[in-house]
C-alpha cells in the first residue's frame, strides 16, 4: 500500500521568508515521489520528482525537496517566497513511476506582502 | 506544444441527469488518465488508458461512470445518472511514457462539475 500525508492544509509565509511544505510517505517498495503545484482554475504542474537518483532534487521556480528514507519524508522548500508562489501544492507517491499516482490532500500556500 | 485540452470548463446539472466530459491529450502521448478532485482533497485516479485499452479502472464507480478512448487519442468520461457527491473537478492528464518508466503527467485545466 502507498499513501502520502501532507501536514498543514494551510501555510502562510511572508514574502522573502523560507517556504517549507511537509510531506511524509508510506510505501512498501522504494517510491517515486512528486510535488505538483496547482494555480487557481488551472491543472497541476510538476515542480520536481524523485526517482532514486540524487536525494536532493531541484525543481522549477527555485523549489527543491530532499528525500529522507529514515524519516519517510519528502519536504518541499524554497529559500525566499515570492508572491507568485501562492498556490496549492500536492505531494504524490507512486510505486511504478508515472502511473498510479497517489496524491496527498494538498497544502495551500499564502504569501503575505 | 499544445497542452491537454478539456471541455467544458464548467457544468451545472441536476441530480439524476447525465453529463459527459471530453479530453484531448498532448499529441503522441499514449497514456491518458482521468482524475476526480473533490474540494479539499487531492486528485484521485478514476481510470487509466494505454492507447485505447484500459490499464486501471479499479476506482471507477462502474454503475454510473463510463469512459472510452476511441482510436487511442481523445477520451470521453460520462456520468449517468449523476449524484450530489459527484460534484468535483474532473482532471484529464496524459503522459508519454508508460510501464515502469518514470515520467511526467501533464494535466489539463479540468472540468468543474456542480450537481444540484
């Protein structure tokens, strides 16, 4: 069985502050992990993915995530928040690559000017 | 490169009516997915096609939902009859790779369904 848990359905940060969105996974085999972003009235866009290569993964728009097997975590970070980062972020896990994505419930990020 | 297209963008119907959604994936993408995203939740996979064959429909409520992908390109998702709990955004996605390859799913903008 596989699942993801996103801690915090809403996160607010000030512009220029560190962004930290938490994701913990459960998987019976080494997982593939993804972070997607969803802007209002738009589809999901891939930010980054972990595919068992480097544990620190860099994505688009300055985001990165670190795979920590001992903590079963894949938290998303960005050193300095920008107003345009305000969106909903989804963590997803798959045991088979691109197929069969299991999504978390999402974290809505608000950036305060 | 054109993205995944979906129509309509919004649909309001009454319960027990039927509704259909259309999806046109990115050209050349063999794999197509339909997801249901209920407000406050993450997307849930309903059905996955590989070309025009069904790979996974284990979470599709087959008593009321149906989907087809004729000729391995466009796809239609139908609900008949609709229930109040079907109110959600229906997302279509496509990917180039399949099987155990790790790829990216590209999502369309979704169709927001409201059942009254």
